[in-house]
C-alpha cells in the first residue's frame, strides 16, 4: 500500500481508506465488521474513515474496537460532525455546542485521545462559519483533533471558510475535502478541484465504486446477487437504486475489456481511475467481506495511461455528470442512471 500527502499538509494517508458508511452497524454484524477491519490492516491500509451519524454511533464503536491493539500513531482516523445524531434541536449542525459535544462522544466511541482529521460533514446554513471554525480551532489547540476537513461543501463555501479563517487569524486550516467522486460522478472537477489544488486541499474521495455498480456485479437484465447491497436491508438499497438503470449498467459492461487489457478487475479500474485524478490523496472504500477489502486495496498503485482514460470517457459518454450545482445532492442523478431491473 502506497501513501500520499494530504493536500499541502504533512499528513500521509494510505491511497485506499477503509470507510464504514452503510456497513458497520447496518449491513454487517460485529464479527464480520471486525474481520473486515483486520483485513484492511493486513492489506496495509492505515487510514480509516467514519462519522458520528453512521449507524448512530455504532460504526464508530465498531471501528474503535477493531483498531484496538494497533499502534495509534501508525493510524490515521477521520470522522465527521454535522448530520443529526438525535432528536434534540442541538443534536445536529455545526454550532459550537454540537461540534464540541460530538467530538467528545466520537473520541469515547473510537477509544482514542484524538482524531486525525475531523470533518464538517455538510455545510450548516444556520450557523455562522466563524463559530464553526473557532470551535474546530479550539479542538486543535486542545489536541483533540489534528487537522480540519469538510465534506460535500461547494467551492464557494470552502473559499469563504478559508478567507474567514485567515481574517480571524486562526492557526488551523482546512486541509481535506471528502466528496463523492467516481468515473460517473465528476461534479467536483469544474470548480472544487481547481480551488483545492490552488489552496493545498487534498481529496478523500468516497463512493469510487458508485455503490458497487462499477464493480460489474450488477448486470443489465440480471437478478441482483443475493448478498449485494441492492438486496440488503437498511438504507443501502435507496442509495444503490440511483445507479441501476439498464443504460448505465450496459455502459459499465463496456468497461470490462478496458479493465482486462490493463490487467485489472472492474473494481480495481474504478479505484485506479479516481487515484489518477489531480488532487486525490485517497479513495474511501467500504466492504462487507474481507475479500472485498483485499481486492479494493490492490486497486492502489495502478497508474492508468492517457489512452485508458480516453477509452473510459468514450465508454461512459453522456452518462458522466459534471454539474457542480449537484454538490451534496447525491440523489440528483441523471434519469438514465436509474431504471427498472428488466
């Protein structure tokens, strides 16, 4: 497993990050989750991503349990705050109260003294950005978090936060952005990527496999695998149904010979594609089985030449979405992405 610098910070992250959104506490039992974490460590993955809202804290608890016994300084743990974690009026958002309290709760669940990268999970329209940035800066001064990040913010929101932090003279600065990013969903490319390259902010890209669709496991006109997310309980089907249209699945099949010519599986091709993009430090990939972790990890360190990148673009054509207005609107997919199974 190779490592990359996170933006212009000095922090090194593994090219593949193990994430537990929609898996730990939802799709997998405790022992299955712990076996996936062990497989990630065995594969050389050192960066682990979670959030307070994932399975309402259960995902953080499982990650904390799975990482026990591993030297803390060898790991990079990232978590997030903003989305609702309870029914109370202060159980959400980026107010100082919620940020400080959520950080303490995440530290307890993760069984650690500090979080390496603490990210604002969404932009909070009701809280002044100054309040949020000062709260984050105070957590850095207290040693409870080391670096700041955001997730699913627009370029304008990121740029404004950078300006405000500079005007306030804060010592801490945003060093990471965690967007949805894959061969199909490229909405960060027109505005966010240029800004982040200029400002030294690295991308921790999630959903590089588009909920598993880019692995090729969902064939057009075929029944979905019994153990797949499409047939799972919980929230997983609502997300993957966005990308089960016949036209999209047929286009994914056309990527198979491109992957084979490169000596890669479709999953490895999808991960290698994201890692080939400017400014990407790591891809965040989840798994429900240890063997999936191993295959995903081997997608790192696989450079793609310009001819392969061109053929991918030609295969996907008009299905590629580059509309920056869809930031934080992951359900707003093109009509051709969704459809019936037959």
